[in-house]
């Protein structure tokens, strides 16, 4: 199985100057677990903010999400993969870096995201297809 078979192409973005509260609202509204953080300038790179970041870096420390900027807790640099990469390699990267998602990049542009859930769902579908054809 390749990355392009399981990657999610719907990506939601947020600005680094937005508050964590804005990020929470967007994640809850869209029912998603991460947002890609736009670079703050031409020298900057994309980042990622996840539900996990918010829970452990803000809520667990009893910080006010209206006073913390997204850019203050953004994870960088991103772990990027290509759409033709085998899923086994993606899972090895996720385990090595202890992360739940990687970004699919092509020619310097973000094309999608692959999460642990996407890998699990893709594996389940692949097994069902194999079982159906046997």
C-alpha cells in the first residue's frame, strides 16, 4: 500500500498569530485533530498543531488558550513523505519520531496528511479486499 491510497487531501490551515482558542474552535467545528500552521514569513516553514499539543501544553498546564498564540506551541519541522512512499516506511517514521501524522509534500508544496487512523483504516480495507478475493 502506498501513501496516496490513504492520504487525506482535506487540509485545514491556521495562522501562527491566531490564538489556541481559535484553533480549538476550528478543530471542534471541523471535527479534525490537527491544523497546518502557515509560515509566519518567507524564511519560516509550515508547522503543525494537534489536539495532543493543546491538551498537554495548554489544558494540562491550566493556561488560558485565549492568551497563547498558535505559533508558540506549533511543532516544527514537519515530517514529510511523498505520495508514492510505502506505508511501512511511514509507520516506521511515526514510530521513530513518536508522532501520529506525517505531511505529504510534493515539489515543496503540501498535498495531504496521513494519520495513524488513516493507516489503520487503509490496512483494514486492504485486508477486507484480500479476504473478499480469496
